[in-house]
C-alpha cells in the first residue's frame, strides 16, 4: 500500500461527504429537477462550500486513533471528543449527528460503560452511522495483511462501538470484502471486483440468516433506480452506494449519482466515494473539489501519520 491509497480511501470519502452536505434531506424529485453537478455551499445546513460532516469527523477520529494501533477505549474517546468537544470538525462545531451514535457515545461518556458495551443492538438501530466511518479499518486490515477471520471480528467490533446489531456489522463487513477485493486486484475492472467482493461475503454468510441482503445477493444491479432508497438504513445505503459505483465510470460520476438520489446524500456519497476513490485512485478526485475542502492540509497530515504507522 502507498500513501496515495490512504489519501484515496480517506480523502475520497471526505470530498464526497462535502459534496452531499448542502443537499441532505432533499427529495429525489427536487434533485432530478435541480441535480448537483459540482461542489457548492450552504443549502440544508447553511455551511460554506467544502464543509464536511459527522461522517468525515468520525472517519478522521478513527484514523487518528489507529495511528497508535487498535484500541477501542481510545477510539470511542476520540468519537466523544468529536461529539462533545467538536474536535475533528471543519469549523469547530458539530452541526449533524445520528441518534444511535449519540446514545452510544452518551453511554460511554455518562454511564461509564466499556467501549464494546456502548453500541445499540436493536433492529431499529441500523442506521448507516458505522458503515460511513469504516474505511480506515479496511485500510488498516489490508496493510497489516490480516487474515479474513480477524478482519471480520475487528470490523464488527468497530461497528459495535455505536452500531452493534448484526445487520450493521455485516454491512460493514460486506463493504470490507469489496474494498479488499479492490486493493488486492488493481488490474480487474470495477464491476468485477464489486461482484467478486459480494460473492465472497455471500459465501461467508451462507449459513446465517440475512434476509435484508436478498437484493444485494440477488438482482440489485439490474433494478431500476426508483427501487432504491436514499433513507439512512444501513442496508439501503450500502445498496445505493454500490449501485452508484457499479453503474458509473468515474469517481466524479459515482459520487454525484449518490448525491442526486437525495435523502441521506452526504452519507451515501462518502460510502460510495471512499470505495470509488480506492478503485480510480486519488488523482481521480477533481482538483477543483479537493481545493475547496476545509482543513485539507490537516486531513493530509493525519493520513501521512496513519500511513507511517502502518509500516
Ligand atoms: Mg453527515
């Protein structure tokens, strides 16, 4: 792995998040009428262009924590520093957060629970809040040549710090199977690595009951777009992000497509964008978008330190 791969996975996600922030909660109809075509500011959260959200903040907190190896106590403390003290934010304020994440981090901060006992595990606690921040662990597992069994446990645990239900943990792991396929097979085309990654995850989960993945393991990519949902349920976000990657030919088009579904635009975009940048490379991110990212030098420094720690 080289440093450009770390930049791709992390910054490719941050740029996509920032692209989606002004459009969060828009309806599909309004996006179709007035599609996103480039990085803009204001809109839903009134933030200037290049402002990224909680999705990137938690991703960066994870990167910062992993520099010192895997330590769940340290990782959840850094999540709390984001939520309660606005660390890892572009303008020193938290303008967006998910309720499951809020409850889990409150369990840590105020109820003194151990890190792996903080996440919520009800079937209704399956928002996309762990999938959106999982890419740093994917990179860590790849760089460390971790056996797949160990990867699955690690990814599940890191999800469980906030999202402990098996659908969330499995969604993060399916994403990891695909991302590992990209990293390990740089010469294959994007559609092939996506399908191969999904196949590997299907084999892994074949003895377990996951009816929520019926479409993903069925005909997801031949569905019409209006069958997809842009709501924040982790399975829908995984489906939408993968669909956008599968049906486009560049980083730019993958992330714009994710935003133009409306709904949870920033999160669907970061999930799609981190994967697309991993495939197309850091240089595929439009320079014009990158230059607008608030705190880009700080983000790059974190990535540099993370990369050095992986050796
Ligand atoms: Mg967000």
